[in-house]
C-alpha cells in the first residue's frame, strides 16, 4: 500500500489544479488540514477516506470504492493520477 503521508502531501501540493473524473467531469479541490473539498461538491472528504481507498488500491474504477468512501469519483480520479501516485 502506498504511504498515506506521501500521498496526502501530493494531494496538498496539487490543490487547485485541474483533474477529471472517469466520466470526464472537470474539478479542482481545496485542502484544509486533514480534509479536501472538490469544487463540484459541498462536503469535505477526510484524509481517513483517502487512507481507506488506498487500502483497497488498485481498483478498477470508482464503483469499487462506492460503499467504502465518501466521494469515490473524486478519490479515484486523484489516486489514478500520476501527479498524486506516480506508480498508478
């Protein structure tokens, strides 16, 4: 499993940049401490949710995260992006 600290640091580093969900919806996000908020939502996604997704990684798509984490489409998009996980 990838290291949550290095993944979270990458997430924080790339906050405000353009990302896309699997369906092509563009989004950006902000980071506030141990949580992030995509600009297409009105809810925060806690770092613990990223950790839960990492425990299952690799997965075939956001549907595999649907019952496990909040914001599966956004978390999948982030974790599948080489800016966040270079080995994805």
